[in-house]
């Protein structure tokens, strides 16, 4: 078993190689796109019902767990899970959000 692991380790392909050149810096365009995307996300969150919006903010912006959210809002853990799932589905299917292809993929990662 050990030899198999060592052999697999030796056969792996390295994706990063040390160089003397510094990587490219992020341009202004990328930083602006993130800002615009964040603004669109907050607008989409504003269209959700208050309870669903609160759950999403607690989960993704404050990093709370489902039991913590349930305790804060005095509801069951199952209700938290199902409400978060429904609100994310609603955000994904919101047709009023207009994106280009790259922004659409980025927004999908934000609400995945």
C-alpha cells in the first residue's frame, strides 16, 4: 500500500513551477466587475422576503451554521435548510438579473 502511494506521488503532474517572474497583477477591470457583481447580488437579496434574506446573510456573510441560525430566529433547523435552499434557487432563477456570460458564472458561484 505504501509503495502504491509513493508511486502515485511520483507520477503526479505539477501545475506550478518556480520562476523568477512575478505573476500578473489583477487589472482594474476585474476589480470593478467584482464590485458590480456584489451590487447586483445585494439588489437581488433585497427582492427576497426578509426572513430568507436574513438567513442568507447569517449563513454566507456572517458564517453561521444552520443550528446557530435556527437558535437566533427561533425556528427549526429543517426550516432553515429548506428556506436557504429555496432562496438560493430563487436567486438562480431570477430573470431580472442581466449578466454577461462571465458574470453569470461568477454569480452562480456566489449563490451555489
